[in-house]
C-alpha cells in the first residue's frame, strides 16, 4: 500500500476497513504473505478509489465554478 492511511484523511467506512486490514496483518504475521489478508486489502483499495473519484469530481466542479465566475 502506498496511500496515506491516516484516519483524518478518510471516511468512517474506509477507516473501518483499514483497521480490519491492520488487524488481519497483526493476527497473520506470516500468512499475510500468502494472501490471508487479500480480501481486506482489496476492500481498502476499492474504498480509497471511490474516495478519490468523489474528491476529483468535487474538485472539478469547484474549478468549473471558479472559471465561470472569472469569465462573467
């Protein structure tokens, strides 16, 4: 994982999934290397992807609004 997993950066749902992934890694010190936590990892990746899409859409909307305000 190369994303910032700080709790303040994510939704409650993603934070819950991140906590479950961390717990899985703690409970499966060696099995995590052979895929014991892959389901949690996929869930976290999907959640972070959805957050990114939402932030991008919001930023695009703000940029369009700023651009519209500048031209008027």
